[in-house]
C-alpha cells in the first residue's frame, strides 16, 4: 500500500500540494481474525489474582488485536484500527497505554483496555517506523526507530498531556509533524538520535531530524533496559550502537556482525546485550567490557526474533529458517524446539509458554519452560552451538539434522488467507483475486462484496473466461499489500468513468442517464457518515434555533479546484443498489485529511464529526454538494465505412462525433435511422428489409448524445439486420429471422 502522508515540512513549499487520496479496504473474512502476517506480539499480565491475561498482536493487515487468554483458548476482545499500513511493532507503556508503530510513518497510542480507540497519533519519522523499545520500570520512556535512520526517545507522559494552543499554532504543528486527535505533543518532550550525533532536544517547530551527514542508515531493532538508562540500536550498519538516554551521549559502537542486525535484547540491568543478525549469528555482548563474549551459530538463515528467560540465562531465537531454538548462553548447548511452515517474525514469553508469530496470519503457543529451561534439555537431542556462521557451524552434529522437541503447538489463534494476486477486469467494477490458499474470488468493488467464489482454480484461465468486450476508463487502482483488497481513488482521475444506468440495471432511472462510478461509490461509502452528520447538525440547529443551510460545505477557493455540479442533482443522496456497501463486513476508509494524520476506520464507525481536516476536501464536496472536477473534452470522432464486400455505398465525409462513453446500440440506431428512414420507402422491401445501394453522406453528425431515447423506433418495425465491427472485431450483431445480413464497419 502507498504511504498516505509525508512527514516533511511543506509549509514553505512553492509547489502545489498533491490532493490527498481516499482509499477503502475490503474484506469478506471474519473481523476477529488477522488476514496477513503477524509482525509483533506483546503479553500483558493481569495485576490481580485470577485476572485475565491479554495478548496483543500487530499485523501486516494494518490492525492490532487484543486476545483474552485462558488455559485452552484465546478470544478476540478488541480490534485497534487506525494505522493505514503494516503495523511493525508494539510495546506497553505503563499498565494501560499501548504504543504501536507502522510503515505509515506514525506512532499511535491506545488505551489497551478500551474498545480500540486511538488516543494520539505521533508523526515525526520521515520513513517507515520499524521498531519500538520501552522501559519496563519507567512507563514514560519509549524509543522508536525507522528506515529513515532516526531514533526518537518519547516522553509519553508529556506526549499524552493536553496542551492549550491557539488554532493557528495547532494547525502549524500538525502540518509539520506531530499530530493527535485533539492536541499536539510539546516539542520539549521529543529527542532525536542520528547515526553519528548524540541526542538533541527537539525544540523548533517543523524540524525534521536526519541521520549522519552524507548518509542515512535504516534502524531495524531497538532494546532498552528496565529503568530506561540504556538504549541499544541496530540496523543496516551491521553494528550495535549504545546510547545513554539520560545524558544524550553515545556510549559505544560494537562491531562483529557481517550483515544487518534484526533483533536486540538487553538484560534488566543493561549490562548484557543479545543481538541477532541476517548473518545467521547470535552474539552476546558485555557492554561494560565493550566486547563480544560469545557467538552462537544455531540458525541456517537470518535471525529475526529473540526472547530471553527472566534470568537472561537462555535465549529463544527464530527467523527465516522456520526454526525455533533454545540456547543456553553459558554452556552453548542448543535445542530445536519446533519448526514452522513460515519464517518466524516475533516471539513473546508467557509464563512457561512462548507465543510464536510468523509471516502467516496465525499465532501459535508452544511449551517453553522459561522458569526451568533445563527440563527441556533433559529430553535429549541438544547440540553444541558453533561460533562460526554456516556452513561451518554445528560441527558437533556430524551432518545430522536436529529433531524438534515439540510436534504440535498447545494453542493456535487462526488467521485467514491473505490476498496475493489481483486483476482489474475491463468492466472496471470487478476485480479477480487469489489468496495464499489458492482460492480465486470475484469482487464487485462498488459494493465491496465477493460475488463469486470459484475455489482453487487457475487464476489465468478464469481471467480469460471473464473477459468482456467493453471499454471503460481506469478510475481506481488496487493493491493487496495489506492482505486485503485496497481500492485507491485519486482526484480528478477517479471521476473519469461513467456508465449508462441501463448497463447498471438501476430501476426507476432513465436508461440513457449516465452514472459517474466514483461519485456513486463515494456516496455509498459515506452513506452512514452522512446520516450521522445530518443527525448531529439537526440536533445542533434545534438547540440553536437555526435552520440547516442548503449547502453543507463550500468549495475550496483554489485555482485547481474548479468544479461542476453533477447533473443538477443538488440534493441527490440516494444510494443506488449497485453502490450499496455491506454492513455485515463493512469496508474501512483509509485517508489523510489536511490537518490530521493518516487514519483508518470502518464506514459504520464514522460518527459524523469528521470534516475537511479528516477527509480530502474533494471527497466532501462530491458527496455533500454533488460537485465533480471539470471534465476534459468529452467528445471523440470516428468514421463509419461499409464493410468490405458490402452492398452499401461509401459515405463521403462521414465523420461523426460522440461522447467518449458510447453504447454500441446508439451506433446501431444511428445507422438504421440514417440509412433507412432518410431514404424513400420504395427502397424498403416488402419483407421489411432495406434495399442495397443507399447513398448520401453525413458530415460531423452527433451520435448518442441524448438524441435517441427509449421506445420503439420507426425503423425497428422494419427489422433490419446490422453487424458493427471495429478493427475487424465484432462489437454487436442484430440478426432477425428471415432477413439478409447487412454489415457496416465501425472504425
């Protein structure tokens, strides 16, 4: 999915800002399940006896979920939906604040015991935010790192404290980086770490921190000790950097890995550090001595996840080789606990179990014996971890393959299959998709539903079967980055497609009326929001004794925002059946307003309070005022020529013009009217057909621009037979029994 927002400061830019896009995410799956890979896990232990423990999961589908845990089950008790891209990491700050980071360049805070409402959006990173770290005993301190090479230290207490500011200052702060639902973050509560500089206090508005001068290095992993006195970071530089957040000084830089560092752990005191790397190695560092104590070669590929026992005596590790290992840091003895079908992305210990997340959408719980890991080694099958990366590691195995200790997990939280392939059909309303299970489905994007489930069939063959001879402009784009179908609308391109109401089977509307697909789709998406908005405005007007105005929102006074009123339908809020979205599996709107940060919300959860600072202005102007961007030249020219071998005479100067959206029936009507009715009736045979040799010419005639309406035409009583071709491709054939076939070439 494309990133919605930019963290840069555009206040002084001389170039016009690109209009914000609106997108919506479709899903036919159970909302209580993830539909893409799990990137992060966090366990919240209950502070009361017999209380419920919770597991928080963050997914590539852009959502977080809270699972209520019991001995033999896990039930989804809340979905946290606001990020517009992958959720990459999550930490707990204190007892009730959940902090998440995403590829949408933001951090978001949530009340983890609530129903899933985002309490604050923090925008400061210039690129994907990949990792977080929190101090267990200092709930105020959270660190974030990303692909832009920046590491920020956040004072969460200050970040979540309401601040009174003027509206103008508030808007400036929002545009420059740090945004919330109602208040901005005080600038003194934010510090930045670059690759070569110490921590500097962020004190100026609009300041965007960068990495070391001349280069930017991505940060993939962070870790912090319990008290928040030491922070370690790692990434594409292949070194472990150690920082002191209290003084803002860089303590040291540790070298040894030969590839990207993907996972980091610190013990509670901050003296010992574990690092996992794409070089397949795990290293144990003594930060006091500033050197590597041990190297552990147990994996055959990248190490992506680490978790340690409470005493920091053993480490659980997983990664790209699909394997979960337990390693004794002192004796170097290692054991294969289990193998997965997908790479392991994250680990989280829970009592004597360990939760394992993978690039699949499900999560498994396995036995871990974290409080007494030697019990697992008593089962046998261990080996001595080498200190050289593969293929020279694990020499003590003598070529044998380790046997997993556990065959099946004790509990699985299932997910649904992610979409991995899609094709927009040329009717521009249907999209064919294929998921990781091989199931092929047909979606109607103007209603947000699956209209056909073909099962496990050939995607390419089904695509060929569904081909239609129609031509409709491309008015949307689609991707499956979130594991679901995301439909993107950009102005003015999205308003380029129209269809006749007859082709949409809209009852009660004239068959020759044109329907703008984007306009009607937006009305369907925001129907619930519009109803809620009218209720709010109605209650406010009643309380103030005011009457509602006929216009809900004024058009933007920008040069490039010139608009047209669509069809004169000033108050047309009816949603036609082809554009009614499901309320059982409602889509989620994804967008960024002009003052707020990027957000995502179910269309049924919109409460009517959202306005221009939340929605793109062009979207509101379309839905509330029926205003569309000005159309380009809507006429096209073409010629009609007799097909080779036809008895028709060539039409001299037969140039015709028509709307760009033209039903072929209009061309048939035109041909019949001009070639039959324009000639004397003695040219008509007694059997109702028309005689050959029709002459005459047409110059710059107009076809299909409202001239022909429903009802029987005089020529239809004569029942001619006509075939229309374009580039030797048959577009339409009218053949009546007992009549000769007259062929006209349309080019």
